[in-house]
C-alpha cells in the first residue's frame, strides 16, 4: 500500500518509466513517457479509446497520473473506464474491469478517511460501496465462476475506514481463500498483519509478515520487509528492525517509510549513557573507567543522531509531504532544545489541520504531530496553547494516550489537582511501566489522598495524616514503589513513597523509605532543588517512626535520631553547630523555637512512652515556658493524668489548653473526652456539640476550592468532622443507657422513655452520617452495631460487627491477631461488642475469646469492666467458679466499685444455693454426690455443704456492707440523688440479705445430716479398709509358706547335686588309679616278651593296648563306652539313679542290657558316642568329660 493507502500496486507507474499503448491489432504501439504525460488527460484518453487499448494499460496510465500528484486526471480516466459501455467493448476483460473498479473504490475510501466533513466523507464511502458492488457482480459463484479476491479486499478496506475492525478482519480472512486473477496474492496476509499491528499485537503481526515473506520468497514486495521492520521496532528489537528497513531500502531506494523507520532506529537504539551505568554498575578494575564509557557512549550517540538526520533529510527530499518524515523532523527540532517552534509549526501544521492536504496520514501520525507541537509550547510555558494541542491530539486518536500525561502535567502546574489525577490515571493505565508516569501519577494520588484525609496520626507524635484509607494509600505506595525501584537515587520519589506508606499506616516500610532518603543525601544525592542538606523534619519523622516501630528496645536509637534532628533544626535557624545533647538541656529547651519545639516535644513524648512521667512532665513544662501557646503540652499532661484516672487534674489541664486556644478543636475534644471518662454524659454531649459548631480553619487550597464551589470559606465549621460526630454519638448513646438503667426508678415515666428514644435516634443519625462520609469508618459501624443490638436486632448487629472485623483484617492484612495490634483497633469496643453479641446468641466460648482478646491486647488483663463482662459470660455458661474468679480479680483492681461487690455476692449466693440443692437431691436419692458439679469434683457431700455455708456467709457479709452503703447515702437528700451511681438497688440488697440469712438457718439441719452421712461413710470405709488389711495378711502368709516349700526343694536339690559331684570325684580318682596299674602291667608284659592269647572264634577280647592319643583313655570307670569297663556294665544302683534324677539327668538308656558290643579292629575302638543331649545334661550336672 502506498502512502495514500491504495490497495493496488503502483510499481509500473514510477517516474522515468515509459508506457506503451498498442495500436489496434498491429505490433506497433504508441510510446508515452510518464514524465511527459499531458496535463489534459483527454489526449491520452482519446488514444486509449480509439485504439481499444487493453484495460490494464488504462490502469497504468491512471496510476502514472496519480504518481505525479494529478488526482483529477487519475479519477477521470478511471471513471471513463467504469462506464457501462465498457463491458460491450471488453466483454472478456473481467479481471481488468474488476481491478479498475476496485482501484477507484480504494481512491474514494482514502478520500473519505481524510475528509473532516461528515457529509462529504459519507459520500465518498457511498461511491466506494457502489463501485465494489459492481466489481462483485462481474464474477459470481452463481454463474459457476470463482469470485475475485480484489472486491473482498476492497470491501475490507472500506470497513477499516469506517472503523468496523471486526467486519474488516472477517473479510480479510475470507479473501485469503480466494485468488487474484487465478494467482496467489500476498495482500490479504499483509492486511491481516496490519490489522494486528494496529491493535498493538506486534508479535502476532510479525508472524503474519514472515508468513507473507515465506509465501513470496525473493519476489515479495518491499512492503513485507517494511512491515517486519515496523514490528521489530515496536518489540524493541532495534537490530532486527535495522536489517529489515535496510533490506527494504535495497529493494526500493525511494521508500520513504523505510527511510523514516531506519532514522527512528538510529535515534532510539543509541544512548548517551551506557546501560551498565544506568543500572548502577561502575567501571571494572581492569576495564575502562566510567568517564571513558560515557565519552564512548556520547560519541556513538552523536554519530547515530547524525545518521538519523541524514536519513530524514533524504526522506523529506523524496516526499516533503510524507507525514512520518514531518513528524520525526518536528520531534528532532523539539529535542534539539533550540527555539525551533516555527520549524515545528511548519512541519506539523498540515497534519494538525487535516483535510485533503493530509491524505496519507493516519490518526496516530496527526496525533503525534499535535503532541509534538504541544510539547514545544509546554516547554515555553505557554500552558493554554499546550493544553489545547494535547486535547486535540487525544481527540485525533482515542487510542493515543501520551497526551494524557501532558495534560496531567499542565493541570498540576495550574493547580487543578482533580483534573491532573484524572489524566494521570489514564496515562498510568496505558504506560504502567513508565517511570515518569509513575512519578506524576503517584504525586497526584498523594495530593488527592491528603485532601481526603482526616488530620491526626498515631504513635509518639503526629507525623502525617491518617490518609484516604489503608487500601487506597497502599495502592499509591505501590505505584511510587515502582518509581523508586526504577531509580533508587530519586530522593523526592523516596520521600513521597514514605509519605504514602505513612498514610497507609505501614510504619516499618515508611521508616525504611525515609531512611533510604537520608542515605541518598548522605551518599551525595540531590533533591529536586539541587540541595543535599538533610532537613530536621525528615530526621524528626525517622525518629517518630523508630519510636513507633521499635518501642522500648529502640529507645536509645530513637533518642539519637531526635538529637540529630535538634542539631539540624538549630542549623536551619542559623545556629553555631551545637550538639544535640547540649540543645536538649532544660535551659535550651526553654529557649527553643521553630522546628526545635516540635523535636523537643517528641523527646518529651519519648520519655512519656518510656514511663518516665516525671521527666516527661518536666520537659512539657519547659516547652510551655518556651512557648505558652503550645497547648499540645497541656493536652499531653491531661492525657497522662487521665491514664492515672486523676480525672480532676486531667480536666484542669484540658480546660487550661482550651482557655489558651479557644478555637483549638483538639483542646475542645480533649475536654469532652475527659468528661466522657467521668461518665458526665450530658456535659460531654454539650462539649462535642460546641466542637461541631467551631469555625474551621481552611488551607489556602481548601479555601480556593470552597470559593470556587460557591461556598463562603469563612463559614466552614467542624460540623462534618468524623471525630466530632462519633464522639457526640457516643455521648448520646451513653445518655440513653443511663436513662434505661435498672436502678432508675423513673424508667416507666413516658417522658423518660421518650428522652431515651430521642438519644438513641440522635446517636443513630450521627453514626449513619459518619458512615456516609466515610464508608470504611470502623468506629461508626461499630457504634451502629451497638444500637442494633440495643434494639434487639441481634442478627443484624452480629453481621455489622462481623463486617467491622473483616474490614479491619482486610485493611491490615495480618489476620485477627494482627488486627488487634493495628491502629485501627485503638479501641477495644469492637472486640467487646462482638463478645456481647456472641453471648446473646449463646456462643459463650466465642464470647470468652473476644473478651479475652480485648482484655489482653488493650488493658493488660486489668480492666474491671471487661472482667465484669467475662464474669457475666461465665455465669451464663453455668461456670460459676470462673465467674467468681473474674469478679475477685476485678475487685482487686477496682475495690471502690460496688457493682462488682454486688455481683460477686450474688454469684457466691447462687453457687452456694445450687450446691445445697444438688447435695440435697443426692441425699434424697439415697446416695452421696462424689463430685456433684463444677468446682466440687473429688469432694464429698459434707465438704460441699461446708463450702456452700462459707459462701453464704461471705455473700451475706457483702450484701450487708452494700446495705449499709445504700442506707448511708439515702439519709442525705443530695446523696440520695446519686444512689443509682452505685450500680445496685437497695431493695434488692435487702432481699438478698434476708435470703442468705434464711439459707444459713435452713442449711444447719442439712449440715447435720451431711455430717451423719459422712460419719456412716467413714465407718464403711474403715470396715472396708480392715477387710482389705486381713485379706492382705492372709495372702502374705500363703505366699510365705509357698516360698519356704520352694526353698526346701531348692536346698534338697543342691544337696543331691553336691553328693553326686563328690561321688564323681571319687570314681574319677579310682579310675585313674586302675588305669595306672593296667598300664604298668602292660609295660611289664611287653618287656618280658610274653604273647597274648588268641581268643576263641566269635569271642571278643579287650585290648590292653592304647594309643597315646586315644580319646577314651580318660573315660571314667562307670562310663558305658569305656572298653575297660565292659564287663562291669550293669544297671545303676538306686542311689545313683536317685542322684541323677534329682539333678535332672536320669536316662532310660541306662537300663538297656542289649547294647551291642564294640568290635576291635586293628586296635581301634568303634564304640558308639553319647548323644549330644546326654552330653549336655552331664555337663550341666558337672559330670562331663573335659576332653570330649
């Protein structure tokens, strides 16, 4: 497609070429040079008609006129070629007629796109539609012909111009399956790629361009490489884009698009700062230094810019009206920094104005032209003209978002923060990874967040605003974090990041950000104003955050930072470089001014947080000497006194602060707060009403915005202040609670009921207004939940409290346990009210957990009111022992509280009464209660009755004490008015005294019965114990007799074994003696030459000859295998058998007389050996042969 968007090829109509017009049926032709075409197309048209020249020649001639910029001649020739009679002369030229119709349609499509007037634009599109319909009718599938591709492509072109991208893409996909004159055509592939490119899908578009290149090979038009280069450029692959653009220029040296694209590559591929230095890496030890790297990079960048300018000059020379070349040159003049506004205006004027002169430009190029000129005016401070051009650029191409960034900057400069935020949001949505956009968008959000925030803060001292809500502030912090990570040395980004984190209550992260800012300046960094001095306010914020996050463990570090802040503040005031320790002396504190006052105040707060009340008080007094108007010190002294429950002193300090500054809302709120602590609800309500009517001081920006909205800045009050509304609502609620107290005898009075309802309705209205002002206000939601519970709407109250808890958990992101630690949970009311709801629903375990959470997290388990709630929950759960424990603990903390004493007496009475009833029922059933119930497991009936009587006595004593207190107060009329404040009813006390006295009298017979029962039980237990002892003694005697019998048997066996051993020893000695004698006889026979007699045949003889290694030589005489004892082999004597049997060695084989005799062959004994079992038994009895 050429720069005018034509879908037909124009390669034949190049300047310098020649067109040949055939003459009739001859081989001759009229030669017409393109450069010599007459201005009057009638001459050429006459030749074409006269010679019936082929229609493709008509098309080439028309394109030649178009290439010379003669659109009227081009249009006249093609309109003549589309007349109805043409079909008569060229019936077989269906493809050529189709091509001419589609070319003229494409012309009208491009004219319509460039037309600003809607009527003329629609007229061009209407003509194009008619031409395409005519082209579609030439070849129809109904006539058995294959439709041509060109009309479908032309229709897709028309839909694109109308903005119907989906329809255009469908037509392009359909055209891919058709042929162009029976041949393939790469154009649908290129259009598909272009559609993807326009949608920003550059990777997908690149794949289609590559597909087109593969399908055409070397014959692919230059536009294919051009598309590949454009995609590679958008994907950031500058080297790939360079190669593609260079190849395009090789194929088509006059391709202006390729020249502009290659120039853009030169401008953007090179950088004046090496990448490794951008990311913070310096020069290596052996490599080039940082200065050398910078010099080389600068030289390369200058050379690249020079090459880019040469390419732009070449493109501008070829086509001075090329939109891309004009825009790139305008950008160059803008970045050159010189006063080139006139050149920029000349280059962009045509594109910005639009119309017929801007044919070939796209909405994006026109928008870029307007954007470039807007930047030029912006840099000159001409904000109004810059704003107009930015807006025009945004309207020219709605998908072009860069103007939004410029509009945001202009709005910021003009002080229109709301509009700046709107434009910055749009720019951030389009460019979320741009550091510049992140910085501006984060800055705009911080301004908006500050405007929406409530004044306040937390921790040791107020270091900022609460913020616009944890969720929004965290989002802002996340945006600024990206900018900080991209440029860790941007001091101002670090500061704004810390401010956003501080507003989001991410105190540890905010501390890290502020410390990072300090480190930047310590390492030689600069602020936006070029200075590098660390301000006292920054150090003060670091100290405050350290105190809030490190606590007592970081006390010394925090103090060191505050002392450094004192030094910085002194320098800012022109000091002589005094050290922080010297500036913290009492004498210096009394002379403190300016920023030193705030730092000194935070040092006093640090002492207060540490628990050094004396030092903190002295510091506050010193600061009041230095600045009597510093009411913050008086308010802190009031807070310390209130914490010690010295409410009189607290009220005195708060009222003194209010006298010093009657228009100070903090002082007025402090007075109301102290009154609330003293349960002086009506006075507190009046105080908070006065606070809401107090005039409000507006900042200059707020005053300007108020005036712009048609409001009087001087009429502003704290009427809609959330704290004032919530405090007033709380006071109204407690007024209603006081009226509905059970000790108020006038509760049945209709006027009292009406006043009570009025207070509840007023509180509901205020809570609702606070929620309407800030839907994430947890305290307002909590108060509304209390009122719902008060009206008996338990399910709704529970749902409200649940939403409050979920909101806190979601805001903190730390779960329920972390939520309790967050500043959102600075009041335990949410946990307490959750406990109330759970207790009302009967979920006593869940209620106990909520009360325990509130008690542990906020009161160190020392709040008597929460202990009372815990006792009530345990009482309702029938755990009276636990209820007593809670009430006793509460009385230790608040011994003056008569309500606690009354409740403890009542629980003691109830527990005693239940115990007596339980034991009495057990007695009536004829059985003792071994445990009986809670707290009595393992105790008998008597002990339970004794415990019950003791509790009745204690309860009676407590009720009598309360009766005396009530009686004493009722004697005085003034004291009688205050009687309800004790928290109990005198009549009820008298009833309880009577009940306890009567219970003690009626318990006496019960005690005696229990004692008798206990005595009987003890007797039975003693009898059972005696029987057990007798049985044990019998068993012991039996066991002793058995053991004695076994001992006798053992000793008999030992004696038998000893006798057998002795006999064995004697037998062995005899055997040894006989053996010696036999050997001596044998030796005598051998020495005397005597011969042995032969035995009779069949008789056995016993050899008297033994080898020295004969194993039987040591066998005992009575061994059955001993050859010397064969004749003596007889039955064992009864005595021997008895000895062996006693040793467990009796052997049945000993009685056998049929043992075969051993044969003597060659002097060797062939006797049968003893079995292994027999040997083992002999050996165990000590009778084994040592050689065996």
